[in-house]
């Protein structure tokens, strides 16, 4: 098992449109997260050194489950490459340890997401790598569902 998730997907959409799915908070909210989750908060300063704070929410009959993430943009090379860190946090953006959040022993406090986009014949090839989230885990499943949602949005546009 590798300690990263890597997903490559080809979208029938221009590279600028796929970039906006990552860089525009309103677009990001439409697709991010596994099925059943919404994204009520997406604060994103998509500049090098800029911060991000994201809330994923799932409403259940008896409660609403919220998960918060924060990070910093390391590299912003529109429309080809986006790199940011990600940590679990509280609603105020204070980083929480994975252990405090009930994650398995050895889960890193900070992971890194790398998005690479290339254009091939009018289509956009996206390679998403999440370093620190092992392949074959629920984290990979969540990303697969989110990328599927992005694909459905792009197909509808």
C-alpha cells in the first residue's frame, strides 16, 4: 500500500474550466467531498502562501456531522499546477491532531494535495495526488466520489 492516493481523470472540458473547479470557491463547493456531503464553507485565498479553510457537512436524521480542513497554498501555477497542504482543524481553523479526531495511529497531521492539469486534444487530463492519504483507504474513496461529482458537473456544462 502506498502512502498516497493518485487519481488521473480526463474531462471533456477546457483546462481553464477544470482549473476553476479548484480555484473558485463557489465551483469548489459544488463538487468537493464524498457523496452525501455538502461544503457550506470554502474560504480559499488561491495565492502562494494563501490559506484555505473548508467545511464538509453531512446531514443525518439526528445530527449534522462537520469536518473542517485548513491548509496553505504552496504552488499556484494557473492553469496547470496547484499544490496545497491539508490538516484537520476546528471551525476556527486551529489544527487538530489526527489522533484527537479519531483517525488511525500514524495518520500525518499535514498532508499535501498536488493537482496537475494538461490539455490534450481539447480535453483536460487531471492528475490528483494526495500525499499522506494511503491508497485503498476511505480517503481515496472520498476523492474518487468527489472527482466523479466534478466530472458530472463538467459534463453538464
